[in-house]
C-alpha cells in the first residue's frame, strides 16, 4: 500500500520543489534541489530532516542547492551516471533499469535523455509516483538541448509505458502555455479541451496544475501521441514516422 507523503511547492520563478517523506523510517527525499531557502522552508513547515536528494539532470536550476543542503543535513545525493561529473556533491550514480530503496520506498530509475544527454526520471512503483523533471511536462516535454527527436521520443515511450494511475510530477509550471499549444495542434481532442479548462480554473484559483495522472497525459499530451493517427492527420503528417511527427511538434513548440 502507498505510504509516502508528498509535498510540492514553488521554487525560483517557475520551478517546483518536491519532498517525499517515508513515515515508516523518517527518511525525506528532495527531488532535485532548485532553491535552498524554499526547500528548507518546506522541511521546517513539516518538521522533517532531509536525508536524500534525487537529482534528475545537471541544469543549474535543478542542482543549485545540492551542496548547501548536503552540508546542512548530510543528505546523500543520487544522480544520473551519464552526468556524474556535472552533478555537485553526488555520492551515488545510477542508470536506467536500476532499482534502489530509500527507507521503505522503492525507486526505479528510467533513462529519459533528450533534454540533457543523461537525464533520468524516478518512478516509485508502489507509491504510483513519477518524477520526470524536465523530460516530460504536463501537455509538453523538455527542449532538446543535448539530444535529438529520436532520443526524446524513445524517452517518451518509456514513460508512456507506466501505469495510467501513476501521478506525474514535473520540474516546472509550464502547463498553461503547453495547453494552448496542444489545442492548436490537436484541435479535435475533446479530452484535451476538458483538461485545458481544468488548467485554466486551477491557475485562476492560484493553484498548481500538477501532479496529474499519467493516463490523462497519454490522452492529451501531443508529445506522448506522436504515433496517434488523429494527431498526425491534424498536422498533415498521416504517413510520417512518429519520430518525424515528434520533431515537427517540438520545432513548432520551440517557436510558440
């Protein structure tokens, strides 16, 4: 049975911080470390002591507080083997397919390169949680800074294979812009239009658009649907390979 307590909070300008607490052991994980002050405030509010940082990729807005939090709490930093040299304070490097435990929480590592060459995502299968950072956003995906469309499409397929009732947490609050783009490229998707209305209501109320069920993303996120016939038709790419469709979507989103 799921047991983790998850706290999500804003960091920096549009990042999310996330803490995952295992009540059975007291272990506390920070998913990335975007901002020391915000993370420490969230820990203080709960009365928690940080034990681990799970780093997804090397970008500064995800590792900025690694060394400060490690010094303050003695937290163990786990991160991608492919970016080990770029992760401040890293203690343990992991790769896709590996599994490990933090307290009573089981963690599966999924390779999700594309945004960066070695980005990984963390799946907590028993807890039904996915922390995809800047690989997968709600209704979007990360820019291809260090990878190509084929690499990122393969990453999307790995994440898409997870159970529908998995709750997706992402690195940024980009959903409003992603939603407008998604409707433009997939105008006939009724489920998407309902999601867009939900996003608008949440933002008007000052609430986050995340987490979101992965099953809903599979039905609405164009970057998870590059092989979908209706989406391909709306792009005028009925006979195109999914990688070509994905590349076209990413290029359109870059200029959106």
